[in-house]
C-alpha cells in the first residue's frame, strides 16, 4: 500500500514542476510584452517629436528659401544697375574722347544680352574736317567702298580697344552687333566681326 502511494505521488510533482515552468514562461512573456509596450510607447513619442522637429525644420527651410529667392532677385537687380552704371560711364568717356583721323565719336550706346555679354553697340560719329569735304549727306561719302570701310573699321576698332581695356565690362566679341552712323544716318553694320556698308551684299 505504501509503494502504491509513493508511485502515485511522483507524477503530481512532475505536474507541479511543469505548472511552475509554464507560470514562469507566462510571467516572462507578460514582462516582455510590458517591456515592448513601454519601448513602443517611447519610440512612438520619439517619432512624434522627430516629426514635429522635421515639420519645424521644413518650415524654416521654406522661409530660408524665400529669403534666398528674394536675395537672388536683389542681386540680379544690383547686377543690372552695376552694368548700366558702368556702361553709362563708359559711354561718357568714349563720347568726344575717341577719335581717328577721319571721325570723332559723338554718341555711343551699349546694350547687353541675356548671356551678360555686350549684344549691341551703336556708334554715332561726326566727320573730322578733312573727311567733311567728302561727305555728301545722309551717310553717303564721295569715297570708294574700300576707303569708307577702312575708315569705319578704324573708328569701331578704336572704340572696341578702349572698351575692352576694362576687366569689368560685359564681353565685346564677334557676336556683338555694331551699327555705325554719322549724324544718325546709317553708314554700315558689323556682324560676326565683319563690317559691311549700307547696301553691301557681299
């Protein structure tokens, strides 16, 4: 009878051990769940804070971009005024200051293009006394085309040489269109660096 009682009590102990192990695992699982829940809550809170910071930085970035855009417009306007002031001063220096044996520069007008280079130049001249004798009227001279072209090239080169001495000047290059006039009558035009008299086709 005692042997039977002992054999019956052993399985109960095993059941109790399993119950304790199961209870321990359950407790660990609950503790892990609580820990993960707390960690998740903290992570969520940090994520919310980061989202707020990102939104704040985005707003500041937008404001800085608006400021930068406004500054770019101001810089562009300043560059325009700088060029205009420079070209006005340059024109003032050239007028009545640049001469050849044949011409005196009366007026000059500069314009610049979208690329920032000099796009157009209009040079209006007066005749020197020796050339005045050959002047007929309305831009016509009693000279051969070759002679008039050489005299025209000389005054354009004199203006160009003076202009290009300044390192701050918008570039005067072969793409710059030059019109030469006498008393506002057209003598000829220079395109691609080559001067042609009015009516010249070649």
